[in-house]
C-alpha cells in the first residue's frame, strides 16, 4: 500500500517540474546574469578607489559580452559531450572562485579585464544553453511552459542582482561584495545541481509524460546536418537581427528617454516596467508555444516590437513610453523561449547544445553591433532617430525570415 501511494505521488508531480524550478533559480545566478546585472553597482566604487574613468570600467562589460559569444559556442560542444549535470557541478565552483578572487584586485586595469574573461570561460555550465537543453530532454507536450518558467529566471535576475550587489557593497565594500556574490551563487546553485538536475528522465527511472514510454533517446540532426538546413539559416539570421534590436534598446532606453526630456528617475521607472514585462512575457510566451505554432508566436511579439520602435523613432509622446517598454519587453522575453522550443521541434536533441550555443553567439554578436550602432547614431546626428529606424527595419526583416520557417520536423506528442 505504501509503495502504491508513493507511486501515485510521483505521478501526481512529475519530477521534471521540480527540475524546471531548479533551472529557473540557477538562471538567476547564471554566469551571464551575475556578470552583467550586478556590474553597474561596482562602477562607482571602482572609479573611486582606482581613479579609472567610467569608460575604462565600462569597457569590461563589452569584454564580458564578447567573451560570452565565444564561450557559448564552446559550451555547446561541451554540453553535448559531457551533459548538463557534469558541466554544472564542475564549473559552478570554478566561476564562484574567480568572482571571489576580485577581492584581491590591485590597481591593474588589464588584470581587471582578464579576470572577467577567465570568469566567463570558467563558468560555462550555468549558461542558458544548459537549462534549455534540460527542458528539451525532460519535456515534449509541455516544453513551451517549461522553457518559459526557466527563462523567467533571467528576468528575475535583472531585478534581484542589482539590489543584492548594492546591498553587499553598502555592508562590506566592493571587495566584500564580490565575495558575497560568489558565496551566494555557490550555496544557492550547487545544492540545486546535486539534488534536482539530471540529464534525462531515465536517470531517475522516469519517462516523459505522454511519450508512450520513451525516456527521451537522443534523436534528430547532427550539428553538421542542421546548419545546412534552411530552417537553421533562417533562425541564425533572424536572431542576428533580433540581437541588434533587443540589445540596442535595452542599453540605450534610459539615455534615450532622458534626451527626450524625461527625468532620470522617471526614465528608470520605465526600465522597471520593461523588466516586469520581460518576466511576464517569458511565462506567457512559454505557455502559448505549447498551443500555437511557434513561429506565429514569435511573429506576434516582433510586431509588438515594431510598433514600439516606430513610436520611439517618430518621437516620444508623454506616457506612451511605458507602453513601448511593455511591447519591447515582450520581444526580449520571447526570443529565447522560442529558440529553446523551436530547436527541439526542427532539429531534435542530438546536437541541441551546439545549435543553441551557436545561435546564442550570433544573437550576442548582433547585440554588440546594435549597441554600438545606436550610440554612433546618437553621436553623429545628435539623435537616436536614425538608429531606431534601422532597428525597426531589422525587426521587419527578422519577421519575414521567421515567417519562412516551415512545419516542424519533429512534432510534439498529441495531447490525451
């Protein structure tokens, strides 16, 4: 009787949902989140102690972004070779150790840059690619909502980490704050990896719900086969353009609003609305992916971004900026929900890590170009308008590319 009750309990709550909660929390303290979302809090203390200029300190953020491009591509190969669990358990402590080592940072700017590169390449386990691969291995019918819940962790990180970093700096100084971030990331993430992260259902003696007894064997295209397919090329170019759009607006939104006559405090409030929209969009988009054709979902989100970019480019009108923040927050929240879902549907799981890592790298490349282009537009013409019209055109082209994606290669299991 006891065994029967236990069996019923296991069926009532599929272990994959506990894994999804774990991956969401891991995303909050992921390598990219800790590196970028907490970065701003350290700029002023570093300027004050070492007398570095703001440009010199901020350049480290660009280094982090481009290190992530290369690290994501390499991580995809490591992930497909060794699996998420081994990669997480190996690299999470290494990343925390490097972050803690900033405590000993001398007044050496090149060393500051180098430490960030080392940190990124020591932490490839806790990347978005890892968590997306786990979702793809554990879910089929409910893959969309699983991806959405996991990806919401990044949105939460955008709210939590700046506050955490600022609090630690106030209490322990910037050196102690780096140690505090490292310790928090380690004691939160590592136990989750030990207790909740398993590469596939069969590691726990389970099968995917609704999969007719399958324990999710590896299936689908090899990396070489996938990158030659039209679907991959369309996704790669679309994500290059979407990276341009998303990152440009994400970085320049506050100064753009200030240029339009907004106070810094009011502009920051718009940025908060943007963050909330991003969290909500990841959950809502994830849910809709399970019910509607994925390219249609992404197209709807791109249309919202096009409307917002058009309003921004034509000139802001009072509180319309809050609506624009909501609309653009939707596309930033949707992109990687779509990618995590669509890769399994179009290419299977065989080369999932490599494919996700390569497109993430392409997206990041587009992001770097977009941030620079919008800044150049502002400097050259005294206005963001020209750069915004270019971003608007990029969004339209991305929409047309996504619309060319055909039917899924690997259909989801039918709902009972």
